[in-house]
C-alpha cells in the first residue's frame, strides 16, 4: 500500500511540474509574439503622421 501512495504522490508531482513547464512555454511564446509585433511595426517604411485630418486641426475661415 505504501508503494501505491508513493506512486500517486510522484504522479501528482510530475503533473504539477508538467503544468508549470507548459505555462512557462506559453508565457515565452506570448512574450516573443509581442516582441515580433513591435519589430514589424518599427520596420514599416511609413506610418500615419496624425490621427486627424487637416480639417480637424484648423477652424474654418469667416
């Protein structure tokens, strides 16, 4: 009976470790995806200068 309880405890510990490794891998992939997204934005040759158009910046003349 002792061996069975030891086996169950070891099995639970291995499952816990596997979950931690999986979560660490997901975090690494998410971090890498965010970094790659920032790199692609920086490498675009031209981007929008401002969000509003010319009409938004100036008032109408009399």
